[in-house]
C-alpha cells in the first residue's frame, strides 16, 4: 500500500507511524497546515516534523504554505464551523496530492487526537476519497494518543499548546475553550 499520511505535527505522528509500521505500512508524511498560526508556531511545528521524518527515515512531502490569508478567507465568514472547514481544506489537499503523486490511499494523524471531531474527520475523509477516487485509510488511533505524546516529550519534540489556528490560540490562552 502506498499511503500519503497528512501530518498535523510530529507529536501526533509518532504513534500513528509506529502503528502503521506494525501493520507493514510505510507511510509518506504530508505537511499541509495553512491553519497553523502565528508564523513562529507554524515554523516550530513544521521544523519539528521535518526533523522527525529525517530521524525516522520517512519520506516527507511538504506543501509549505503559511496560509494565514487563505485560511481566513475560507474560515472567517463561518468561523463557528471553522474546524469542519479546516478538516475539509487539509484532507482535500491531501487527497488531491495523493492522486497526483500516484498514491493509492491517504489518511491523517488528526485521527489520533481526542480533542478533534473524530466522526467529522472520518466523514470528510470518506467524502474526499469518493470525490477523488482514492482510498481513505481509516484507523482509530485515539487509544495511542497519550503514549505518543509521552514519547514525543521524551524525544524533546516541540509540544504545541493549542490546535493551531488563531481562534484556538485565543481560546486556549483566554480560558474560553469550546
């Protein structure tokens, strides 16, 4: 299986990669996260993932776009639905890239987080699979979340404090989390 795995960050990738490798699947990581802001946050997550990929001898496809403007253009009119819009934005780009680059499936490390809307991610992944005629590899990695976070801390990875977008950053630090 040739899998393109969208990766939101290195800490969320650790256990996903291990689990997939235990199945005999060697994924290629895909970085496309125009939702991550501020720029220093974007750079810290991107660079940590790049180092993780090198250390683990993983192929990494980078769509390196600090997308503050494009993200806000899509999300701001409906910021209450921003998470769903964000999932769609990233999974669609992953599916498109997978097809263009000859992969036969795609997935995402977002499936490991207990803080994300798991059912929505799966639904959108399946929708993109149907639209782009490619398989969406579903795995429920959530039981591996704490273990992966611990391994990431042990390895000295950059550990983010919020989902990524400026709205989640405000919620995190203002104490007004959804």
